[in-house]
C-alpha cells in the first residue's frame, strides 16, 4: 500500500526549496493537491497531482530520486541566497542547471567567508545534513589578528557566552604563521551565524580570513579554483546519506545519473569549469583577487608550497590535499 507523505517533504525532495521555505509557500496558498488549495499539515500520495503556482510538479518516490551532490568553492563576496536586494553575486550564479529539479545549498557561508559549500537536488538530504541533531563536524581555517593564548583556547573549548548563546569549539589547533597574524584550524559541529568570528571577537581578536575546508569527511580539494564546482562520486554521496540515516543509492542509480547527462550537458559543464578556472587565473595575474594581504591570492596552496618556510605573517600554511574522505 502506498504511503502518504507531508507535502513540504515531497516538494523539498524534488529540489523546490527547503522544508521551511516550502511551508511558507503552502501557507500562502500557492500549492494545490488534485485541484484543491493545500494547507499546512496536508499529505499527498504519489498518484496525486500537485501544483505550485499553477504548474504541475513532477514528483517521484524517494527510492526513485537520483541524488546528486555538488561541492562549490565559494569565493568571498558572494551571497548564499538566490536573490539579493543589493544585486550582489550569488553562489548559484555559476552552478550547473539540472534537467530535473533544483539545487539546494546545505547551509550557508556569510559574505566574507570562503571555502567548501555543498549543494544537492535532494531536499530531504539537505534538511537532515543541516539539522543541528546531525552534529556533523565542520572545519575552518582561520587567520587571526592578535595573540591567542592557551587560556583563550581552553575557554573556547569549554564554552563562551556570546549574545546570550553558549558557543564552543570541538577543537582549536595552531596551523602556522608568525608575528601578529596566525592561522588556526577550528572544528565545530554546529553552525550558528558568525559563530567563529563572534567567539574570537569576544577576546578582542579579529578574524581576517575564514575558509571552510571540511564538512564531515568531505574536504575542499585544493585543485578546485575559487568559483569552481565538482560533482561528488556515488561513494561520497552514499557517505553523506549514511551520516543522516538515509538509504544508500545503488550502482543502478549511478548508471541512470550518467545516462541523464547528455553529451551537451557534459560539454556545458566542462565549459563552465574552464571559465571559472580562467577567471581565477586572470584575477591572480591582475592582482585583483580581493585578497591582497595574501601572497597566494586567497587560494589553497599548490604542492610547490609544501616545503616553503612561512616567514610572512600573512601567508597561509600548507593544507594537505584532501581526498574525498
């Protein structure tokens, strides 16, 4: 017997948005089931005809969904929303367009934070990965202006009250640098807004650079240029699904995913990546990358930098090349 599901869950799964956003869409009376305006709490069956703003939505059971996940190397200066009142660049501007469904960002990075950001067409996966109960560790590379003492680190690990909220890090480790600017790797499992910056600022320390380098076991590949993206393998997709108790996708799904991507799609994807790489190289050559304080244009260091002696206080320590896990 077919099981009904909550309406916002069905719509989120096909990539129309987060559950919270879709609850607002339903409350505004923009969704109908079999011609009847839906309300919050309504459920639907696979055979039901669901419309959003009058448009029929093609739905499918969760077992039939081809789950896709993309890693994006977010530069500073991009917002993590699709629309911005100030018309600033968005993280969605350079992402691929899928033949079916839309991409949903797994959490956000603020305007001045760069690094790893995940996107998926599976709303249920995005919802679970973002939920605080998942407690998935995130690691950041942080450049701090000022002296960080052992007592400060102990307090950060024990918990610091910032704006009536207790914030604490899972770990803080020195990662290199000399003088007044030093790099630290910070791991935490919850992503409150501006949490890392606020914690350091509570000790009168300024965070001058903030880069997310890991989400769970998915790490930022140093070969991926700022503004570039890549699709995760089936193995990595299943790793993320297992983290949040979702069923693994089979090799058959992988085959279908490959078949869904036409040769035109592949050419378009490669052209997008080449354009992102070219823009990245042009910014480095022109010196207008936006990270003038860094001798490496804000990117993760190439292999040639591994044995370099970091005497300059503005240089970022070498980050070992990450595998998928």
